[in-house]
C-alpha cells in the first residue's frame, strides 16, 4: 500500500496534539452516546477547551467517518461469516450426499413401500429442479409443474402414479446396472 501522507479521519491528524487526539479518541469511542460534555467529565478537562478542539479538529465529522468504517468492517465480517458457513454446509452436503448415494444404490426399489418410493421421487425431483436453477415446487407462488402436488391425488391415482414411478425407477436402475 505504500506510505500514506494523509491519515484516516479517525486517526491522529497533522498538527493535532497528543492531548487533543486522546480527547478525540475518547469522544470517538463513546459511540452513539458521545458528547463533548461526557469527554470533559471523563478526562476532567474544561468543556470550553474540548469544544474548541472539537471544532478545530472536526470531531463530529471524524467520528461519523469512524462509525461508517466500523459499520463497513462489521458488514464485511458478516459477509465473510456467511461465506464460511456456506462453504462448511457445502462440504457437509457433499459428504452426506456421497453416503446417501451409496445407500440408494444398494436399495431394491421393489422393497420400498409406495410412500417411501414417492418420497424418494419427490426429493430427487426437487434436487434436480434446484440443480437446473428452477424454483422449488410450491415455492414463491409460481406455477407448479402439472401433477406436482401429489398430496392432492386420490389413493387410486397415487397408486397408479406410484406404479408408473416404480417401473420408471426399475428401468433406470436396470439401464444403470447393464
């Protein structure tokens, strides 16, 4: 970054005495409750002197710049924390997905109940939609694909749909095994 010739507003300024800067630092660090009167009380200095320093060295503007910088740093930390969480969750999801895929490959679809098979299908379809960048089914008030609301089907329609899904799953598993 090199040598800086100008200090940040919240740092000691050119021609600002050590005492004046120390008083400003107390003012700056008081946060939203800051006032020259409080600094005068805390440092046991004249309110008039501190008022002069406040005007001469633009304490209000400098403290405001400091507050904005602190907010910026805080938001950057929050953003980094969200990225870290997303990375951790992605790693966990990959590990879990590997185990789930290994378990699914060992399943015989004929041994699954219709409700289990339907649930596997719903989850797989949801994952596939999300991977393709589509909205989740039933989310956000968007149009659902036809037949996406399987809970509204009659038992007979559900059994028929399950039979079709079972046959499709068996076909796909057979193609994958061959």
